[in-house]
């Protein structure tokens, strides 16, 4: 598993995502706090098969620790954004 970015969902409204006016999907607004370089966590063995999904709630404690570390690192780097 690789962590590519860490963000906080800032709006519960599910919006239509458009590309040149054409609907291409749905999503929520996210404030990206940390973006790469990619952090390799390694193989995770657990019961959650959603790791390929862009946004999901993380349950593995080792991954949670790293995400929180990256979140705090990103917040310190840009506290006024």
C-alpha cells in the first residue's frame, strides 16, 4: 500500500464532477493537507478490501498512525491555508 495524499473532507454534499461540461463522476470537497512524495506503507493484511478507493475511512492502526503523522506534518508546513 502507498499513501499518495492526505486530506480532510470539508463538505458532506456529493457533487457532480464535470470535465468540459460533461459529467464524469461524483465526489466531495476535500482540503488536501499533505501530497507526496508517495509513502510506501507495505503489504496490509486485514479485512478491508477498499484500499484502491481514493477516499475511505482507514481502520489499520499502523496506517492510521502514519496518516496522522502526515496530516500534522502538512498542517505545520502550511498553517495559514
